[in-house]
């Protein structure tokens, strides 16, 4: 988690609230959102069709 990123902090707080409420599915959802939000998503370029790597 990036402690300086407001989106990371927001999702972490929501995840903790869900965990405290016993809603582990929602807590997992918030963790996935935190890890995937655009500021931290790594883009992997697609390989051209027909080429093996």
C-alpha cells in the first residue's frame, strides 16, 4: 500500500471497517480495488498475434 495515496488509504479504511463488521467478502473486494486502482496498476503490453514468446 502506498501510504501517501489518498485512494489507497480510503480503500484500506473501508476494508478495515468491513473486516471489523465480519464482512470478509467486502473486505476482500476493497483490497482488490486498492491493488487495481489506476495509480498503481502495471500495464503489460500485449504480444502481437501469432508470435510465441
